[in-house]
C-alpha cells in the first residue's frame, strides 16, 4: 500500500472501514425532546468557554433514526444545553449515547459529536410516548410524554431542531497532551418537518458514574416536543482554537 493510497484512507481497519465516506441523510428521524430547568452551577461547570449560559436549561432527547444513509436504523439519546457564542444562540452537545458503532465512530472521528455506546429506545406505550436510555444493564433515563396531545407549530419545531450546535473536538497527542483542542460548530440542513406535537411530560434521571446525566438534575419541566423530520447534517467547522486561544471564524 503506497503513500497515496494511505492518504485516501478514511478510517481503520483500512480494508474494512468502520463507516462509509458519505454524507448521512436522515429520513423519518423521530424526536422526543424534553427541556428542563437544572442547577445553574452544575450547568456552568460543564459548558466550555467561550460559550455562555443565559438560563439553566437542558434538553434531554431521544432520537429514533428510521432510515439513515450508510448506517441504517439506530437510536440515540443525550443532553444538549442552550448557549450563546457571541451574539449567536445555539446548543452545546453535552452527551450522546447510541446503539450503532458505525455512527458512534463516524460522529467522533469525522466530526466532534460526544458519542458513546448505550442502549436508548423510543416507543409508544398505550397513550404515552416513552424514551429510555440504558448504559449496559442499568437504566439511566426514562422520559414520558402524552402521545400527540396537541399540535406544535412547524416553525417552532424547526426552531428547536435547526439551531447551530457546538461541540468540543479533542484529539490527544502521543505525549498525552492535546494535539487538537477546538470548539466546532455545525447545523442541520435540508430540514423537512413532517409531524410535530407537544404535551405534558416527565423525566427521571438515575445516577451512573459512566453515564452521568443526573449530574444535571431535573428541577422543573419547561416544555416537550415529539417531532418527525427528514434532514441532513452539515460538516463541522472550527470556531475557537484552545491551543492558541483564538476564534477560528
């Protein structure tokens, strides 16, 4: 294998890459999203500068990927935090757990999504929509929402999903110090809102050392949404380099 061929390699194993070199298009991506108020100090402790927090809010999401280019179906759950970067409002992606190794590897390596393996689920149980997250054999989150209780305006659904998202990209060097340490930004494109609902909701978080969602405790439920979409994820771009303390934009 010559140098040119090596430089064309996307991921390892070289002869059987962990993920395909294609842009992912999501069809019938289903969200259960619950926004809740949490402890302000706990929130500030996990949000990296130069991002800023205006309100102590967290969004817990479970996303059922019905059909995804190159990856097939999988389910994902995690926490996002509303933030500001300068004058721009968006979400900081704090934690994501999913049941697809290919999507986990691609999310971490190609982009900067904070993905780890877990077992999330999203399903209807009688007249409730239920989202759960297990880490190994242990339950760490249970979310419930009234099933399609009230329509949610498509423009409000779009506002929830299409905001810019920020992530930390950290690549260690061989000496144990960061080789890459950046704040990156991406957003959703080609978004089609197919269905959108709101209604009453509850959320329980259970403590786990390797899935510490409960470190951002639930103080009050603010809102909930159940949304079905088609969308594409845009490429991530760096906006702040921590090794030089400069904004890349």
